[in-house]
C-alpha cells in the first residue's frame, strides 16, 4: 500500500498548472484568469474543467479570503462559449457541456468565500453568465455586457434567465435577452447589473482594494452570510435542470448552427427561413386535417 505523502509534499493550491487558464494564490487571494485572448477568452470544455478545478482548490487553503475571476488581456473578460467547441454539440453529447457550465456555476456559488468578477472589455453570452454567478462584479469603463443567445441561436438558461429578472427586473431582463441588448459598464452600474465601474487603468487596483476589505472581515460571517444570501436563488435549481434540458435540444440544431456559422463568417444569420419553413409545415399539417388525413385510410371521407 502506497504511503500517504506528507502534507508538506502535497501539491498546494498555488502550484496548479493549466493550459487554458492562469491560476495563482497571492496574498491570500486566488486569481483565476481565462488565458485565451486570441478568441476573446471564449471558453471550451478544457477551460471550464480547469476553472472548476482551480476554484474548488481554494477549499484546501482556509487562509484564502476571496477569489477573483477575470480574462487575460484588455479586450475581453470572456466572449462566452467558443463556437468551434459549441458547433460540435448535439442532443446526445450536449450534457457534457451543460454539466460543465452548471458545475462551474455551482462551484462559484458553493465556495465559502466571496468570488469577484473583474471585467475588462467584452463580457458577453456565457461570459456574462459567468459574471452573474459571481458574488461581486467590478468592471472597467471599456466593458460591455450582454446576452447574445438570440443572435447566435443559443439559449442563456445557465443563469441569465434565472438571475437577470431578480437583479435588473423582469422587463429589462426580457429586453436584454430577447433583443440582445448590450450595456456599457456605466449603464450596468445604473441598472444594478454590476457593482462598480472604474477607469481601465485602475481596475486591478480597485479590485485589490475590495480584496483587502474582504480580508479584514470575519471568514465565518462571510461563509454563513453567502449561504444565506444564496438561499432564495438556490431554490431555482429546478429551473436550472429544466433549462439544461431545453439547451440540450438547441445544440446541433439547424438554427444554432446557422447562428454560429453566421457569426464566424461575419454575416447576418438568416433565421427567417426557419420561420417560413415552419409556416409551410404547419400549413401542410392543417391541410391534412381538413382533408381527413388524420384518420385511418378506410375511414377517410371520399
């Protein structure tokens, strides 16, 4: 039987090595950075797995006071899911993606420490849902936040449909989702979507100031009050499960592929053709009813 490694020789939370993210613990703050700036920090399966692993590791070090999630570079926090990954999804394998998304959300919400989203640049689609999962959001003046699902044939059912109505109100949430409305960081503060907007040059400094404040507060209180604050929205778990099943049927559909292909090709998607096809199908169905085609052949009207 292999001997258990002495505690001093075990891998610490600050020594993890990843391919899609950067992770470090510095001055009792955990920093998880999506490191895919070439694709505006869009995430794929590996990215989600690594974020889950890194953030869960904070539980191994009770001296960590809070965690910060951000994106590499100055252009994007995260543009959401990487379309080259999402185009491979369908109803059969979609759960592999959906479970990862929900797993990361539950990891962030389940941590006993506050998690801060430090948003710089684009924060769109699934990237915006990532920010929604966090406890606090601070953004630079160049940040733009939005839900793009309606434009690209995806469904924001991994937090946006659950949390946005509670954060910014039902009407504005529907506008943000149905119309794919975007908000600048200044606008986002005004509607309560984020906590604070600062000049880009001061973003890290202001985030560190928040971290210092949190470090000076009782970890026991932070843990218990986070759990209490999450109580009502934790009851939305059934909605998450419902949303995941809806999303599973979106992946691989003609509409979702049209939306993603159009984005990658730099053109407008043609969603109207699906409406027109559906109209023809419905007309054919109604015509069949009128012609008694919904009865056994021997019973149809002559």
